[in-house]
């Protein structure tokens, strides 16, 4: 044991000890040894010990500074590490300075011109079906057949560490006289196949923690096989509360509907996360609709509805060689980024392009030179494509750097085909690898274009110079004129034509990009928390927003402009060329608690008949939201849908609360 390893063990940092135990070895060996040592010596004591699944809740031990992380490989609490040992902190910083930050590459400054934050992430889920159906002993058998000795030894380290972690968990539960059924299940899974639905859920929960608390993914294939009609709601609810505790993400269910479908929906009561993605077909039974709409109208934001046919048709066109078996593993990971459960490495919004920022730049530099709206419009489209090209090049380069400097031990183990291809998760080992870029401000850009067309070129009420001057000075007569311009969200045919053309050309352009490793780019359009921050880097714009105001939420119209009711708003959203938005375009619909469920169902089905992809619903009223701002302690359980995910209203920022309050809430 060298001095570095000894110091990290002495200060209670097993991950750091494992990392420096393998100095001089490959990136894979170093990270896999670090994960093994964390599993062998890290904490197994969690805050909740009487639930039917384990682990549950937060760890008691908050004194660990270096923790595993599914994306960055590790998360370092630098102040805590420094408090424990200045020398250990110095060694860790030296390690990180060697190239640990895979997004720190040339061109980052340009990216920041068009987005307020560039911090690549990724979301995925393990192959729960395979782990639950085969057990991890079968994984070790496959690892033993690998020809790459370095990778074979690295992954053996991970399996060895997980085995010891599971043994320690059982030992701990036995020491506190834990639930005997739970202990019996954990003595079998995850190394042996699950034999009951309960064991499958125990295994899924354990693997979720081992993977790093990200996603459960598509759950039907592994649970339906073992379910014998028992009520699993209490166990499901515990898993969901675990996911919520750690800020995890999604569960996908359907389109084979049964009582389990209803149990998952019912189990979500009182949970902001995970987001249930109900894969919806036109033959979905009435009883499933009834349970789903009842939950929506209770105000919990669950479930979101996903157009099964549209999603599958689009993914077949983008990935023509995909099998139906793989396609059926679809789940929107993270907020809702397209993934195939246990088969995928993809970004969790690799980068977000602020299209409204590009419009602002073109307006200020090109508008005065253009003799027609068409000339200005084409100059904007050209500039947008140039920025998209810069983004795609940047993403390709940081994917390449991540492959060189990073290794994802657990995700390499749990994702097909990493073992058979003998490649790491970041090195092209997953069956499907692609990048997911997103965007912000397209609805604002559309309204801004319509205002320029109306006031400068069609009615000629302002010269280009006057238009920009009045916009920057926020002249009252000018602002009134803007309010009378055509807008996205009202289903005007001329507006619809512009929406189709701009979004069609924008999203299709991503098909021109290439990744050195992987399929290419599958864009999404959802905002997560970004519409406040993205608005903060854009000045006054002709859609009427003032400098710094939030941009529109995903593909929904600008707040307050969908004035003709929910059906017209959904018809307008269907004019987005969604066929090329493979990463799922998010549509938020806010409705009153007085909404008739039959009308709501008709709205959802109508949107999907128009080829809409996804719809998520917040059921509340302005009075409740305003009172929650003033008296948060009275509304701690108030849940709202944001840009692709759910959250407790009182937990989000004041600016984001205001954006939610300013949405149009429809009564129908």
C-alpha cells in the first residue's frame, strides 16, 4: 500500500484510495478499482431501514468527500476533502488537472455566446430485464470470456465490489433485525435471477442505487413476467420515493396495459418524481384512461402521455436498422431524452442552443441591410445552421475526449453490448450511442419574426432602424403594436406556414452532423430549468418580452399568447415539424381543477392524432400558485410540471415560479 492509498483510507475515502492504488494503469482500471473500493468500504447504512426495499433514503454518513457519479465518474466535495487532508486535496486536484474535465476543450467560449450554461451530462438506465432475468453471476461468466485482459480485470473489479456491497448490506440488515423477506430477497438478487415480482422490485431498487440513482427506465418487461396478481403499490411507492429523494427521473409504462399499469400510476401519489411516461396508443382501454386522468386532475402532474406510434415511427426512420425488440425498450431518460433501456449511451441535453439569442444577433446586424422579409429570414436560418454546425463539432470533440479520459464502470457493466464488444460505455460499447442537443426560444423567435414581417415589411409602419430603436427603448406605442401582431399559438395559417418551415429546417439540419463514435444527433426540445437562465442572456425581443425575461417553455406558445383555447393551442403545436425531433419535444398544458376528464382525454387524443409527440399536464389555478408563493409552508405538496419533469412548486426558484404562474391555465 503506497502512501497515497494509505492516506485516503486513513481519512475515510475509499474511492480515492482505489483511484491511487492503480496509478500507472489505464483509465478503466483506475476507475473500476475506485468503484470496487467504494463498494467494499463505503457506507451501507441508510436513513430508512423499515421499508420493503433497501437501500432507502439518504446515507447517515455525510462525511465522505469523494463519491461515485454515473456521468463524471466521481463527485468531489472539495471543502470537505481539504478539511480532512490538504495533501489528499492536492493529489485529487492534480489528477483532475490531467484532463478529467472532458468538456474543457477549445471552442467552449463560442458555445457560451449562445447558451448560459455548457455542462454536458448523460442519463440512462441499466438493463434491468437482463440483470433481473439472468443475475450478475451470468455477467461474470461473460466477462471471463473477454479477450481484452485489461477490460476483463477492470470489470471483474466492479462485480467483485458489488458482490461485497450486497453481502455487507445483508449483514447490516441482519444486525438490526431487518425484514426477513427483504433479507431473503437480497440473498438471492442481484446475483441470481429473481423468482418473484417482489424480488424483481428489490433487485431493481438495489441496482438503481448501485448505478448512481438516475433512471429506472422501461419497467414492464421485467415485472410483468413475474407478477402473479399481487398488490405491489406499497413497494412501488417506496421505490418512487427513493427516486424522488435522490432527484432521479423517469419510469416508462405501457402499451401492454393491465392492473400493473394502474398500480404504477396509483403508486405515484404524493411523488414529484419519477415522472411516469404512459406510452399511449389509440386502443388504450377506458379503465387506464380513467385512472390516468384521475391522477392528473388530482394535481400531481402524473402521468405524462407519450404518443407510442409517432415515437416509434420517427425512431425507425432515424435508426433504420433498429430491431422491434430494441425499439420497445424506449424510455425518456432524464427529463425525457430518448433512450432504449439498458442499450444506450446518449447525452442528457449535451448542449442547449438559444435560438432567440441568434435571432437577436441577426436582427441587430442584418435587419437594416435586408430589402425583404424573405432576405432577413434566410439570413437568420443560415446563421442558425452555422451555429448548429459549431455545436455539433463541439459535441463530437467532447465525446472523443470523454472516451479518452473517462470510464463508466457500472454503466459499462450494466449496458448491452459493452461486454460483448469489449468497449467501455463512453468508448462506443453501448448498442446505441448518440448526442442529444436541445434548444430554447424558438416560440419567441417565431413571434419575433412575425412582428418584423408585420411591422417592417408588410405594413411598413417602421423602418428597420426605427423598429430596433423603439424595441430597445421599449416605446409604449411600439409595444402596443407588437401585441397586435400575429403569434404562434392561435392557429393562423400564415403563422403555421412559418412554424412548419422554420422548425422543419432547424431540426432536419441535425441529420447532417456526424459523431466519430455513434449514430449522430437526435435533437430534443425541452427546457428543464433553462428557460429562465436562457432568457437572462437575451435583450429586448419583438415577441414583447423585456431583456432578461424567461423564454418560452419548450414548444409551448409564449405565455399569455394562446388566447383561443387549449384545442387551438394544441393544433398550433402540431405545426412544429416534430418528425425530426427524435429526442421528444415537450408540451406543457396547464388546466384548471374544474376540467372535465372526457374533454381532457379528447384533447390528448386529438393532439396525438395530429402527430403530436408528448403532453404533460399541470392541474392547478393561479390563486393556489400565488398563495403558495406567499405561504409556502401551506403548499409543500404542490407539484407542477416544468420543462420535461415535475417538481414541488415551493422548491423551485422565484423566477421559475413566476414563469409557471404566467402560463395560460385553461378551463375545459
